[in-house]
C-alpha cells in the first residue's frame, strides 16, 4: 500500500515530465498520458480507501540540529476523502477537456500543465508536515499561473494570471510567518508531532500564529480582502475554471485549515476566521446577483460557498466544512463543465443575456445543469441541501448573527442561480448562436452525467439530522428565492434590477469597486512610497552620506595638500608659527 500511495502522487508528475520532454509533438499521446495518469491515481485512491488503513510512508529529506524534515505522506480519513475529490473530479475534467480543447493549437501544453497542477494539489493533500505542504502550496501557485494565463496572448488572461499569482503571495507571506512561529513555539513542523504537543498540553501557540496560518487559506481560498483574483481566473479555459473552483486550488485553503485545526482551536483566531468567512460569503453572493457572464456568476458563487466552509471551521466544525467541500466539488464541477458545454455550443459566448432557449436544443446539458443548480441552492434531497444544513446548524449553535448571515446568503444563492438558469436555458433564444446551438459531443456530456450522480447522492453518506428551525428557514428561502427570481426574469429581455436598485445595483455590478480601490492604492500609495524611497536614496544616502563623505574627505585632502610643499623653509616657517601660537596660548 505504501507503493500505491507514492504512485498516486507521482503519476501526474510522470505525465507532466513525459509530455514536456516530448515537446508536445503528439496531441493524442499527450491526452492519453495525462488522462491515464490522473485516472490511475483515482483507481489507486479507491484501492487505498477500500483496503488500506492509515499509512505514513516517509523518507528523510533534511536534518539540521533538532530540525528534521521528511518527504512524507499522511494517509488517513481526511486525506483519503480529499484524494477522492481531487482525482475523481480531476479525471472527469481531463476527459471533458478532450472535447473542449480539441481545436486549440496548444492542446498538448494544456495537458502537461493540467498534470503538473494535479501533482501539486496531491502534494498538499498528502503532505505530513508544514515544509512539504508549503513547497507544494507554492507549486500550486505556479501551476495556476500557467493555467489561468494559458492563452497568454490575450492581455486579459496574462493580467489575470499575474493577479492570481501576486495576490496569493500576499497570503503566503503570512502563512510562512505562521509556520515559523509554530516551529519556534513547538519545535517541530510535522503534523503528528505538533498534534501530540498541543493535545498533550506541553505547549501552545498564540492566536497570532493561528491567524497567520489562516492567511495562507485567505489567499488560496480567496477570502476577503484577498478574493479579487478568483473571478479574473475565469480568463483560463473553462475546464481549468472547473478544476480550480471545484476540487483543487480553492479547496486547498479549507483542507489546510481542517488538517491543522488543532493549532487554531481555542484561540482568538477562530472568531476572526468565522467572521471573515461569513462576510466573504455574503459579499460574494451579493456580487453574483448582478453579474452577466455565466462563468463569473459561478465564480462568485464559489467565493460565497468557500466563505461558508471557512465560517464552519471558525465556528469549530471542520467536519461540516469538509462535508460541504466534498458535495460542492461535485455540483460546482458539474455547473462549470455545463457552462463550458454551453459556451462551446454558442461559439464561446458567455453573456447569459445572449443565450436563452437552450432547454430543447441541449437537453443533456439542461438537465445536468438543473441538477447542479438544485444542489447549489440546497433543494431538499440534493447533496448541497445536507451539507448546507450542517453548516447552518453549526452557525445556529455558536453564533446567531452568523446564522442569519448564512440564511440570507442561502436566499441570495437561490435567487442568482435561478436567475442564471431561467435566462440561459428558458424562454426564447436571444441571439443567432443560441438559435443554432446543438448538444455537445459525448466526450463532454458523459462527464456531466457522471457528476450529476454525486450531486444528488453525495449528501446521503453523512449522518446528519437537521435542526427543525434550520430546516424550516432553508425551505422558506429556497421557495421564496426561486419564486422571486422566476417572476422577475421569466421572459425578460433585460435585467430589471438596475432600474429598481439604482446605485446598489451598480455597486454590485462593479464588485463594490475593490479592484478600483486596489488600483488606487497601487497608483497613489505604492507609487508615492517608491518616489519617496527614490528621493531618500538619491539625496540622503547617495547624496549626503556617500557623495557628502566623499566630498568632505576630498576637500580636506586638497587643503592639507597645500601645506605639503616639500620646501624646508616653508616647514620651518609653519613650525615657528606653531610654536609662537603655543607660547601665546600657554602664557595668556
């Protein structure tokens, strides 16, 4: 079983290396190798789940004094669950990509980057210590940069990739400081050793260290104020959006918090984490209400659901967070791939107001997208209902204000997803492309049908009896949200909300001007600080200190040189003058 564990990690790396060394010559071979690698990792994961217990294979990588760092794998219930999510959903996204990317000239490069991304994510999942996790954490950042900016010839894609990379570096700096603080306090970076130290009461860490560790999750899982990169990540190919938003990169932050929950449990960081998650969830749901790009609506939905998960961790329930992460991975991947199916059918049109009438033209996409929508809205009997109820229960028990926030977010989620579904799939076609749309090929629809199964059934594997009050609130907001959205948008030719909401609608459409504020900070604060630093360097350091010291020394040398004539009579004169001055000073 140890060999199987290592193969799960290394197969995608092997795929990336082989495709890269082949210089992307064969499109077919690249796809077969990449899909075969991730599918192989998935099958080995199922083998571990069925027959393997808890494993901990490792090799020593670095030993300095009392610090030992291993390249080790931690196979337990948590990592097994995440492995199933990453490799299972990743395999279907790889297969879907065959149809979506078939006309792309860089088809092989795409699959090489996809394999590298899966390898990086699996490294985070399997890591048994902070150092190994951080290495793969940064590798995920590099991989996401390559995939978001895959169509780098488009300025918007190149900018989005840089934005994602730089924003994550801000969070990762805090994450690194947190790791150093934990090592300094507990003397280890291994999760097992840290857990023993904390549970045994031999050492504790401060809330600051816990919050700094959370900063890494703020970047990867796009929590406010580091959320701005995630919607722009839509510039990458749609299967990449599905991979990043469903099962991998954005889930990494939540998974990391659950893995090291013992470090933050009981600290003041819990309260901060809960509120940041709750407010991110609310803010993103509000933004989604006024977006028209089908992928951006789903992107803000991801932000909102990630806020749910982070809030659950902050409220002391990593189990509820992982439950929602698992169900969300299936139905959000389904929704993104469904959006990709629509985008391809409409010749890469992404504006929902140029869609419409797709129900009869794309029946498989329609029904599977409906299932994903129902799951995301938390309609009873769908997977999202069970996991959302678990989080609402935790909120009701621990923080009544966050409970009301979460219920309102559930209402907004139902509203904007019903809006998306009604405008895109119902009514009459709103463009020529919509009129001519046809169902996607089987290579794209089969993954949709497969993902529809866990989108319905995944919630039944978690034993949870919802609170009657929570259940009643959920049913009310689902029914109310659907009715209001259907009333407003059924048959609508344009969005009626801007006229009704005025400035609020503009604020939602402009995403509360976060990007503009950050741009102002860069243009004004950063640029002015740079100019001040340049002035200090130019006039104080280089001018006063360097040139001033040099000039003073040179002037003194020139003055002294005047006295060094080499003439004995001159020296005798100065000697006599000095003696006379000394006598005058002494006798006076």
